[in-house]
């Protein structure tokens, strides 16, 4: 056998062996995932929920009802505990299961089938759930399906089914127990957290579930409710404005949202809402947490002298900014509250308005200042920053030596016509509370409803 023939024979053998290996390799591919079982749902989620009259009753299912739904929320982040939410084309439903780490067996997107015969429907303040009826301390109660019995009632099906939230408005959501969106995955657009200086839930040892307000630019408010055991409980809330995806729930007449994790909060738009035509700037402090520090995007709030500065306060359902040197023992108290940049545009007539109230008035001064060269960052009293005192153009609260006037005093129209481009408005408190002296100047000044308009 010549050398060329040997080489050809070896090459042919290797090629054939490689083909054989490739063909054999297919036998070792990963097995297919779970498939939908040989079981058929004979009732929709909406029809099942319609069997329950509400009012906390216990509705036993005594017929061979089978429902099917796709898991839209589970306990992976810890915000849900021993429960799932599933949906079909007619609605969503909370499923109570007395087991932990449900997300391993029931990931989002898995279809499940539930044999309902022997299970119980009930509601807690209008939010319906499917579980079992039990006696707890001699009283009837709805509980999770015992872990040993879950497989008798819940059958897992296919994975990776589409999970798409329903894009709705807050007005689309009702607190009717049979509302189509209750227990379903919904999405709201154009919302933001009015208080940015908070975490999603309680980070103390008390582990208390918390409600956090979100608000849209139409002034509508609803609640994101988060367990202190969620793995994102200690994270700071999202800082912008945008869409929130959540399970819609209720507590009586209160609408509540349950997010699955922080990925459900996509606040990627600028925080501030678009202003109405002709309004160049406005702030009413209604988004502040009271009592507490002022938390305002791109504002400056700080003390030039003394230990105290402006804070957020509430009285008679109205929120405002407040500063007082009372009980500070500061020989000098100077506190600044400077707005973010205000673009005056090309308007011919620009007007500033605001309201003030002065309590226990004993001489502390509130000044109104304007600057065209402040940068928006750093100390406004720093060298090189020019401020013009325009206090004489405004009307301030006359104050009372004991107590407060019955209402805030409107400033009247403060003309800004001599200014153009970008300006900053400052409210500067000047007072004193020297220790051991009777010459205190500790007036409490309150400011509200700041607005700049252009015509």
C-alpha cells in the first residue's frame, strides 16, 4: 500500500468518525422543558372569582372546577410570602401556598393548572385569594394550601409564557372586588416618588411593611406597598419619573401596588413634570415629607450661620417651608433656600408670586433675593456670587408677636421684567438666638406657593 493511499484512507476514516460524533452528539442535548399537562381548564379566573360574594365570606369550591393561568408574580424578591399571582385572559388571582421559595418551582412565565375542588375562595378587605379553609384558634380562616398537598391541587405546565403588563391609567382601576385588574400585572405611566429621600421599606429592626406614595403630573397619587423583608427594602427609591409595573391590589377603598423588584420601576424620564403654558416655575412643597428636611431636586438649602436651616412642615393639610432660630442658642442664624435655575425665556412680562406667614414675630428678617450669576451649586454666599435684594417689591406677612396670623399673606406681583435668561430666587432668613440674652430674633417664617409666570 503506497504512502498516498494510506494518508487518504486515514483522512476518510477521521472524516467519517467526526460525522459519527456529530450525529451522536444530538442524543446528549438538554431535555426539553416542562410541557403543558394533559389537563384542560374548564373555568376562567373571572368566572371562579364570580362565585365569591365578598364581605370576608368563605366560599368552598365543591365541583370539579379547573383553572389555568400564567405566573406573573412570585416570592423571589421576598416582597411576596407564600403566595403567587396568576393570570389568564379574564383576570388575575392570588394563590396561597404554604411553602417557601416558590419561585424555584413556579417562575414568572410558567403556566399552572389548579384543581379547585376542595379549595376555598375568600377576600381580605376586597382582595380575593384562593387557598384552603382552616380553623385557627377556634375561628375560621383562609390559609395556604399545605405544602404536602400542593401537588394534588397545583400542576405545573410549560415555562417561558409571555408575561405582558396591562397598560392602564389610575382611573381604569377600581376597588370593586371583581375588578378585572385586581390581582393582575398592570403598568402605569408618568409617575414619580414625591419624596426622594426614602427607601422602599422599613430598614429598622421592627421590619414593618411600608407604603410609599407615587404621584403623576395630574396630581393623582397611589401607593407602592413593600415588605420590609423584600431584598430591595433598603434601597433608595427611584429618582426620576416614568413607568411602574406592579400587581394591582386593594385594601378596602385604597388602591395599592406590589412591585416584584426594583426592575419594575423604570423612572428614566426627568423628575420634574412639564409646566402649564406660561408657568416658568412653581413649587408648593406638597411632595415633601413632614416634618423633615426639604428634599428638592437642584435646589440649595443650607445654613450660612447657625445650626438650623429650612425644613418642611404641615398644618391643616397644607405643606410649606419653614425656618426659625428658636431654641438654637445661635448668636447668628442665616439660612438660605434657593430655587433651581429658572429660565425666563423671551417673555416680555415675568412675574414672581409667593405666600408667607410669620409667627411669634420678634424681629427675624426674611429677605427675597435674585441672582443671574449663581451656578446652582455650592454656597450661594460664596465670593463672586451677586445677589440683588428685591424684598421691597413684595408684601410679607405682618406676623403676630404671639401665635400666627389666620392665613398666609400673598406677596403680590413681583416684576422680573428687568431680568432675562436664567435666574435663581433665594429666600434668606436672618435671625439670632444668643444664649442668655433677651435680644432674640427667632420669628418663625413660612413660605409657600412660589410661582414664576411669563406673558
